C-alpha cells in the first residue's frame, strides 16, 4: 500500500483525473460509441448497449460496440422504436463473449418497452434513486428489463445489486450519462440526478489500484467493497466522487500502478 496523507492522495488523484479526463480518452474507449450521436435518446441507447458488453479486451469492446450501431442502421433510437422482424434478423450472428444475438434482440425489445411504457431510461433512474444512491434504481431496472418474455440466459447481462453485484458496467454507464464537467468525455445529459450519488465502476484494475492507495481494504470485489470505495472517494470529493474513476483506470491500465 502506498502511504500518502489524505491531502497528498487527493492532490495525486486530482492530477491523474486532469491527465486522463480529456477528449484523447474517447476514441479507444467504449464511450466513443455514444459519442457518435447528438440526439439524447441515441446517446442513451448507444451508451447502454456499449456499456453492456464492456468486459474483456477494451479494443474488442469498442469495436463490437460500433458494430452494434452499424447493425442498428446508425440510428439506435429509431431502430428500437420502429424495428420489424426482418430488421431484427440482421442482428443474428452478433457475438461479444457470452453476449449473443439472442441477448441483443431481447435488449432491443426491452428498450422499446422501456421507452414506450416507462418514459425511458432516465425516468427509471430518476424515479427509483434513493437519497444517496442509484443502486436501488439499478435493481429496479433489472426488474423492468425482464417484465417482457425473455430467456433466462439473458438475465445475467443486466446487473442486480440485490445479488451482491458491483454493477460495474451500469455504474460506468451512469457516469457517462450524469457527470458533466465540460471536459468533453462524459455527457451529463441527465440533469435530474446528482453526480454525488454515482458509484465507481469497480473492476479488477480499479480495485487493485484503490487497495494500493489505501482507498479500499476489502479483498473481494463485491457490493461491500463498492460501498467502501465510494465512501473513500466521497471523502475526497463529495460533489463529484466518480471523477476519480479516470485516475484509477489510468493508473491501472496505462501505468500498471
């Protein structure tokens, strides 16, 4: 563990945020997928789909995220709302690790259900957020997502915090949608939810860096570890704690910290 005072740690991490939270971060990252668009609903849907497959090799995630958009005719919201059976057939053959075309097609149908009957993704997260967390809203999204007919295999692709999941991919997606620091990376298009409620997208890399810096003591990456890390980051910046995701990610991926 690196021994730094709280002030030294904050200064160090703030500098790393400035280093990595730049437009240069976008192109090789899955966030480049929603950056193809300017329409709010296109950004939301492209971001949700790209973040859903965000595990494994970063280059392959980004490539397959862009391929998803190509299969949707480069108009994800229009496709979701107006697809026909022939257009859904175009999605057959898509695979990213364990996420395949069966899952992809259910996601399209579930998103149509959400935008038609639930007011859209933002409304779900706004409606079910708690006083200090978005984890209850992630749980509610999981329930809503599978209110329509589905295969059991697809359930694993939407996080369920009630099962102890750290919800890494959805927490990353929420960072994209909610943070707005005018740096050009995160979108900040959801204005009704405070960035102070965001949780860090905890994975192997960010967890290992956090432990070395003394931000996290729990060895297992689970919901308890996520809560511990969030508490540590909120002590450093209670208004925008998840800006430090850029620092933890950069230190882990680019610097091998």
